[in-house]
């Protein structure tokens, strides 16, 4: 479920321009957009500032640590880095170098670093898919259908998705994946 801000053209990196997507995973029918998420993936400081209040207390926070530089923190209105100042102590925080890993996964494909950077959301989706034991093939089929006419974009997105899934499987950051039974 997409959540687009009213300020579509807000300056990059500012809180006003943050868009978000909700992903719902359940073993029963989902009939509501939901209340508080269990997991929040913050791709940058502005997203963290904008969306953190929605995360349930004690929830899981996955942060693209590559974007938490001084300039981005200032643009988002942080006086200090929340990853270092203790303000996130009520959450299970996982710092992941999503941008770096995505660029490295796309490098053998000849994808330019800037274009590879655009695939990092699929890295996050791959990681979440691993966390919730979701099969990879339906998402790969969707990527093929969505980006089939743009082979470079398709291949970069598939590489990023698989890299995120592999990261979850091998990084040993998470205690265990969550098991969601198939819906009857």
C-alpha cells in the first residue's frame, strides 16, 4: 500500500517529501490497512523521522546506515545521529549497508552506481521476504512482468532482491525468520 506525501516536490532528503509503502503479510485475510507496523525499514534519516512514530514499541527497525551521513541528518532535522544517541533504545535496531550491498550486487551487470542505487528498495523487500519466509519466485515473476521491457532495470532489481534475501539468510543479525503459514 503506497503512502504518498502531499509535498511531492519537497527537497530531497527532507521529511516533507518522504513516501512510504506498507507490506502486509498474514496467514488470514487482511481487511484493514493496519495500525502500527511490526517492522520499519528506514531508507534514510528523513524516512526515519517521518515514520518512526508509527512503529510499535519494541518493533524492529532496519536502517540503511549508508545514508546516515551528517548532511542527510541535518536535512532531516536531526541534531544528533539517532543511531548513536540512544533515542532508538526502545526498538530492535539493525543497521544494514543496503546501498553498498545493492551496488555491489549490480556491479557485474554493468549497471551504473546511480542506477543500482534505485534498486535498494528491492534489496529491502528481499530482506523482508527472507524474514517472513516468503517464497522468492512470485516477486521475481512480478519484477520480470513489471520491468521486462527494460532488461537492465529488471536485472538490477532481481539482483538486489536476491542480495537482500541472501543477506538475511547469511548475516546472522536476526534471531530467526518469522514463519507465516499459507492462507487456507
